[in-house]
């Protein structure tokens, strides 16, 4: 019997290297891994043209489309990208911003208003620090070049938001350095950070702040899910479970290799110390797959999307994913 062919696009992260190299293979699938380290490029190709059978996908774009009933995808609870966001909020030191509440009334840059990183940043500002998001004017554009960033496929916003597109001919990084915007809610750090003294973090001690946030909330923000085209899932329902098992195994291999201290697996001189610190705060596996270990994070994301007018209802977390084998 012919195996279903699956073209899977994803960044080549340590947690998928075993799958990328062929060390781990999805059972019963003719599998092709298309490595692409530009997530926005994957999202645009998958969202607008469905160029792949399965792919890493923006969590917010997937949930927004699912909520609106327009998504051509299903998802499995394997999370290709995660990141705490406190450390990605940068400010111009001359803008008079000392605390998160000082962002009220300011002009804040953002690559895409609807991108998951921005959703989590606004969510923590509102729910952790009481920031009135409606008072902020959002300036949307690319961080390190002039113009726009990507072509997201999300429904129109359901509430009025002060957003302007950056048409200045400068990047958001340049606008932040010059003080033409007061802060940046970034997916990456702005150009000039660490060199231009005007560009600083809102939370200088962001690692301690993020560890405290995790201890209190158990939220480790999920940026990207794995989406499968509905047409593929309906024709080959077994693909979801096979791909999920392979992703779990590939991550297990990555964690095992990371633990080996005879030769450092990453170009980080104090890697063993980082791993010990991570285990003390987050346990053996800081990156669990599956719904239940991530319920607090997924609940927060669906709440933030609803609060920010990106979805018209609070999406039940269990409705977001197709059934897969237990385990992470």
C-alpha cells in the first residue's frame, strides 16, 4: 500500500534535528522535511497558498482562523517555538518609561499587531501590570528594515485599535533609537541594542522576572503550533498521530543530547549551568507537548486573543487540536 506523502516545513531547531536528519522517521509516511529558518516565510506560504501538507504555524493566526471558521488547517499540540516575552520589550531611555504603566499614552512599535509574540506581550502588560492597552498607539512595521512585515492571514480586528502602519521610510529600530517611537514590543531585539545607549530593556532583570512569572503562572508562551491541511487530515487521519509521535521522539533525542557534557552541543560556554538552572525552575523537559501540560499557557493565549479583539469568542483549548497519542 502506498504511503501518504507529507511535505513538512519548519525551522531547523534542535528539537527537530533528529527528524530533519532522518534519525527519527514518522511511521507510515513518505516524509519530506523542508527546513526554513524564516518562520514568517513559512506562515505566508502556508497561510495564503497552502504550499505544504503540514508546517510550523503562528499560534495566533491558527486560532484566529479556527475561531472565525475560515482556517483550512487542523493542528497538533507540538510547539515548535516558545519564548518568554518580557525581555523583548525595549524602550527609548528618554521616553520617561520606568514601569509598564508608563507605556500608556505612548507610541509603541510592533512588527505585526496580530502576531503571537505581540499578543503575549500585550496580554502580560494588561493582565500582569494593569496597562490600559487602548491608550497606546501601535506603529506596525518591520523591525530591521523600512516597510511592512509579512502577509498574515487573519480576520479583521473585532474592536477599534489605534494602529498606524510605519510609512516613515525607516525601520522600527531606527524609530526607537531616534525617539520617534517610545518603545518596541519585539519579536526580535532591535538593531542597535547593546550599542546605542538610548535603547534599553523595560525589564533589565528580565530573566529573574520571567522565572518568577513562570513559577506563579506556569505560562511559557507558545509561539508556533504544527498545522496540517484539513484535506490531508481528512484523507489520511493517521498522519496527525504519526507526525506527533515523531516530533515527541525528536525532542526526546535533543534533550538527551543536550544533557551530554563530554562535549558541549551548543556554542555556550556555561551550557551545563544553564541546563541545571532550567531544570530547577521548569523540570527535566521545559518544552512539553500535549494539551494538558500546556493548559495554563493555552488558556492565557485564548484569553488574550479574545481580550484584544482578534477572536470573537473565548476558544475552548480542547477544541484547537485533533486527537493524538498521549505523551510529550
